């Protein structure tokens, strides 16, 4: 009988242990991980992601033991995640559904790790019972920053901008550890030394490049280029007039921007000296190493040089009549046939009210509907065939007047013919008309292209002829839609004279 009751007690203990959390201790976590090896990397990774979800859902008190459990999960998952990422990059050109599933798995893994380490960091500061974690704050914060940055990078793979909340999170973590003197305390992550300032700098640099619309292997190549550069430029609170080129405001929900004006010290301002990094990237342009993508490095250097532009300009009053072609059809006609525009056929006369570097305000001669986003071409004298391209942003009535505000998209729009690369050898060439919107000298930002929606495909390659110059382009993300057209960013892969190309 005693043996019988002893057996029942043993069974009860086993059931209690099996129904408890697998993350109660390091030993239970190790046993759970040993049972996790499934038939494929994907299935094992999926089970690990579900385990991380459970770990976060438990909302356990942050202790040194719980931190070590999380480190076990991280150490098991990182090599597995690397293989999933490699598979995701390989599948870009073949399996659309597979690459989407692999992207989702990778994004979940980074997101859950970021959430787990951020929760650990919060409790280390707020929970009085977590005093044993204080010596490990630098290690926890570095991981929280690293994985938050990887979540932002993975959003770029889906052509999504980093959310303002994501920028607030990384700014806040960096401010916290910088205040307490942990910003440059080295820790080991994935067998590599790092620290908070380094991980924060990598997030800021990737934000400057802003690789929305890049291919998966290009985004990962850019990340490796930045991570492998030594010495990586780190944020500093004391600016140098000679070397500082970019600035980030830790109180804002955005990344870094070009330094435009005087270097001033501020409690929330941090400066970056990126000129040497940009020069290094440009120097790789002449490198003959097969593993170096010369076009990509040159493009990254260019994006960093002009990245992160803010626009806060005041409008000035300016009056006079201008001629306007409203709507994409009239815009294309005005740019294609100057003779018709000189006769003012199809043009409207609007009164200019004010102007800034970013746009214009008008008083309309009579009540009319101009939808938000409608394209308008504006000229003071159509006989000169000089036009500016704008997009309607707002309309309102003020007394008896109907006012309209428009954002300037280009000072020198040009109607051009584009030829799309064909994926099938021998297929018919795809040609269409587009609007090329280059930046004027001294302007900041990125040149755009206006295309019919039917011809747009993210990452598509095409050739554009502008006068005697041929441009090799790759289409980026859609900035916005205009009627049946889309305004897209583009990457210039190369250029040459038309005569040389012929």
C-alpha cells in the first residue's frame, strides 16, 4: 500500500511539473529546448517563437534566473534565426508565399526578443526586488536596443517606414543608459563585442539610408557594411564644427538629419561625424572584390549624404497671375506640346497668394473641386515652357475666397519615355511615358518618377532617357497615388551618354 501511494505521489509530481512553465528555471528551459528539435528549421523556429510568446505572456518578475533563461532561448534561437534569414533571402526570386512566411517568422522572433529584453530593462529600473539585475543593466539594454533595431530593419523589408513609436523607444533606452554611464560598456552578443552606443548608432545609420524598396539581400548587405565598419561613428553630445555632419534630437520621434547650420549643444542633441564613413563607402566603388556591390555602396553613401531632411520653411506673400494645368492629362499635354500651352488651351488662370521653398498658395477665380493629391503644373509664362509640378494638399474658404495650398514636387518636371526591363528573354519591350522629377542643384531630398499604376512594380528595373543621358533605374516605394498614376522613389544604378550607349 505504501508503494502504491508512493507511486501516486510520483505521478502527481510529474503532472505538476509537466503542467508548469518550461521557463521556471534554467534546467526546465534546457529540457524544453532539447525536445524542440523538429523535422525542419522552419518548424523548430516556429515552436521557438511560440515559446518566446509564452515566456513574454507569463510576465514573470525579472530576476537573474529569469534573465539566464532568456539568454538560453536567445542562444538557441540566433543560429536558427540566421539559417531562416538566409533561406528568406534565397527565396526572394522564387517562392513568394515562402518568403512571406519566412519574413513573418523572422519579424516575430526579433519582436519577441525585443519585447522580452525591454520588459527586463524596465523591471531592472522600476522593481525594487530586481536589485540583482542592476550589475547587468548594460547587457540587458544593449540587447533591447539591438533587437528593437532589427525589428525596424525588418519593417524595411516590407517597404514600411519605422514607426514614430519605434524611434521613441530606441531614443529613450539610449538616454537612460547614457545617463547612468552604461552607454559604452562592452558586452558579448552572438560571440561579438558590442555596447549600447554602437547598437544605437547602427539603428540611426540604417535610418539615414532608409532602404525602403530595396531588395532583401541589399538590405542585409547594407547592414553588414555598416556593422563591419571600424571605427563606427558613435553619438556625441559635444559637437565638433570640423567633423560633425548629422544630428539627432532624442526628444523627437524621428531619426537623424543633416546638420544644417551652427553646431549648438543641447541636452537632447547628439551628433554624428559620418564624413569618414561616407568616404569609405565611396572608396569601395573602385574595389574589384567580387563580394563588394559597387553600385550599392555608392548608393548608400549618396543616401547618407542627403538623408534625413526636415522641412520647416515659412511662406512669404507673393501675388500675381499664373497659368495652371490641373490634372494629369492636362499636365502631360502641357509638357509634351509647348505650342498648345502657349495658346493657353486647357489652362486655367489662378492668382498666386504666397510661396515657400515647399509649395504655393492660390486664390481660385471661381468655386471648383480640386481633390487632394491632384497634380498641377504651374507657369508664369507658358511661352517660355518652364513649369513647376505641385500636388494639391488642402482647400478652404475664407470669406468669399476659395483658397488652395499645393506642395511643390519638382521645379523642373520633364516628360520622358521609359523602357522597362523584361524578365523573359525575347519578350516585347514595355515602353511608356512618365514624368521625371529631378531635384534642382542645391535642393535636398530624392528625385521621383511619376508612372501609370499599371506599369509599377517594386524593384523593377528600367531605362530612362533624359536628353542625351541614359539612366539605369530601379523603382522604389510608392510615395503616393495621383489619379491613375503613382509617384515613386527610384535608385539610380548608372548613367551614360546616349551616343555612347548607341
